[in-house]
């Protein structure tokens, strides 16, 4: 059996089983093809590294990554040693696995990939062509081994697209967080919104004592009806049990108050852009109060939120003109980006879009064309994804100020040459955002606590 010697080889191992089976599972529902029991078998062969650890699971359609990051950062500022598991990554796979904001080093990533190689191979040998070990489950195994080695106090885990059949759902989570649930991945999670809600709430198990539901809009009645059946010990709803108030988004971040039954936190400032981030922060405060066992010292919350970073999520990476990057790949996510641009008061916006064929590229183009002075269709310099051949034609059906320029660096230079531009918006797949971060020479391996 050949060993693993590089980060690329470790990442290839994580995707190996899925890529072998992908041709036999396309368009099938998660309930048919996703098998978290294989992840549990892998964990058993590894000695169950998750046992005895504490976990917070975060599921939803929008904002789960930011919310997970806010929870982990606030707990770190409170003195806890916190593991964080998220996806996707921007530049290096290691970014998905962090302790107190620092990504797992290459050496540990490679070493632990070698540790799972034997058990992985044993399981793989018994699988059919339409069965596979999920990439998230394999990455989670590396994460839990590392968290156990480093003796973390608690770990915050972001779920994938669903919840019930996610590989991370093998974990015993005392805390569950449900961010906004929307109509998404209907082929895999549907066919109805009731099905989607059931998937997301699948992270609530008999061991789960505390559930936190973020702002939901029209999905809330469906969630409450399902919650009545699940009957966890404690359920807290945004807008009923905890609140973000006096939200004032601006160019350098978002100011807001948070109110919970335990305390009032006035004039908090979050460096992340967008009014919706204040709601995510309120969820984080409520969760962390309960984990901590009391009101959070105001200075701790204030210091944490002012310093927090979350790359690629409505992130301001340059000024004069403002350059904002966001990984929006559907119409609703693009609408959030529009809110951010409007809150900044920017009028002359050039949007650069690179959304792959299998995502809602037309929805993103439709939203951005409504407020952009010019719309540039592009793609990252390196990507395994396929980008739509008709993106420019669709953009030109909506605006006569559209062009196609490849690669991203050339599109950025063209945007900079536009007269009176006061904001450049780079929106699309994670590989495009990673490309932008590289152009601005930005590090992603250490984002602070």
C-alpha cells in the first residue's frame, strides 16, 4: 500500500471514493446514495476519535458557515480551545479544519491522512459501484483525530447541503443550530420544502438538548411543526427568544445590538458586511451564552466581533475602489450581496461573475445585472468545473453593458479601467474567489481566533 506524501495526495484520498462512484449516483436523492453509516464504520476502525468530544452542529441553506465561524470565534475569545470544521475551502483544503482560527498544518494533514488510509481501503474493497465513502466523512475523520490529539474543549461543525444524511451527523451533538432554510438542492433534498426542512432538522437527535433557530421567514411554520415532533428539551427562536436590534450596515462592517434573556449587548460592531450578519451574530451570542453558562462579558463580545474575519463571504479585500468578493452561486445569495452593495451606498458597480454550469448562474446574473454599471463574465484560471457557454448571451438579454473576459485577472484589469467605478464585485464559485484572493496576495491559513 502506497503512502501519502503531499497535501495534494491527501486531498485526492478524500475525494477518491466519491469520484469512483459519481457516474453511478448522479441525480439520485441523498436518502438513496449518502451513507453516513460508512463514516461511522471508518470512525470505529479508527477507535472512534469523536467519542468524549463535544460538538455543535450547524445546518441550513444560508449563513451556516458564517454562523459557525462566529460561534467558534466567540468561544475562543472566552478562553475555550475550539475546533472548527467547515466547507468549502478557498485555496487549500486545510482551511476546512481549524483550531482557534489556525488551519491544520500540512504535516498533520498528511500524517492523519495516512492514518485513515488503511481503514479507508478496507471499507472501499467491499463497496458496490454505486456506493462511496463521502469526502466530508473522510475529512471529518482527519478533523476529529486532530481535535482529539490537540484536546479541544468543543468543536463547531458545519453540515453540508442537508443534515439528516450528512456524514457529520454521526456525531453526538448536544447543540444544534438551524440557519435560514430555503428552497435548494431540490433534486437531492426535495421534492418539497417539507422534505428540505426534514433534512435540515435531521441534526436534532435524542442527545441534542439545545436547538437554536435563526431568522426563517416563510419557512418558520414548517420548522415549528416539525420541531413539535422532535421535542428537544430547549428550543430558542430568533425574534422570539433573542434579537438583533438597531442594525446599521455600512462600508466597514455592521453595527447592531443583541438582546437575550441573559443580557443586553449594545453597539456591537462586526467587520463582516451585510445586515444579515447581525442576525448570525445574535445566534452566536445566544449559543455561546448557553455553552459558557452565563452572560458573555461585553468587552469579550465587542473585541471578538470587531476582529473577526471570514474570507470570501461579502468580504472587502481592497478600497478605492472597493473590491468585494462573495461565493454566491444562486439568486437568493446574490440578493444578499445586493443588500450589502446598497448598504454601502455604492452606485457605479462593475460586477465580475464566474458561476459554473451546474449552479444558478442565470439567477446570479439576473440579480447583478439589475444594479451593475457593467457585467463581466469570467472564470477562474484553474478549475475542474464547467462554465456556461451561454452566460454572456443571457447577460446581454438583460443589459447592453455586458462582456466576457478570461481569465479573472484580465477581467479585474478591465473593471479597474472603467471610468468612475467605485466598487468592483467578484461573485461566483469558490475557485473564483480563491483566484481573487491570490491576486491580492491574501493568506487564508490563519484567520485569527
